[in-house]
C-alpha cells in the first residue's frame, strides 16, 4: 500500500519541481523578458541598418551624378564655395558685392581677406 501511495506522490513532487524550475527560468534574467528585449534590440538595429543602407545608396547615386553631370558638379561647387566658376562674382541682395574666394597655384580655395 505504501508503494502505491509513493509513486503518485513522487510524480507530483517531480511535476511541482519542474514547474518551479520552469517558472524561475522563464522569469529570471535569461527568461522571457530578456528574450523580448533582445528581439526589440534586433528590430531597432535592423531599422538602423536599413536606414544606413538607404543613405549609402543615396550617396553612391550622388557620386555618380557628380562624376557624369556637369550641372550637378556646378551646383555642388556653388554650394561649397559660393560660386559656380572661378572668377564669378556673387551679388548679395542687400546690394553688397562679394569677392570670390581666391585659389592658390595648387588649386586650393582660400577665403578672401576681410
């Protein structure tokens, strides 16, 4: 009779132990919360990666435009130096005349004296 009673009690104790272990493991530092946080981090990094990939592609297209399109080159030069061609004079709306940036023999652009 004792054996017939011990087997179900041992099985019940084993199930209770497994349930306690599972609860501790699922709620612990390596549990479901950590898994959820890792998945969120992966999603965030994937979004950043996609954004950087788009940025790289846009820059590659801009580089190709600058290599082959003279008007794009002129716009870029104007944006960086304030003038489209060497010797250009840039007129400001208040009526002030601005001298172009001087370039030395090596082709480096220097700021005009003030």
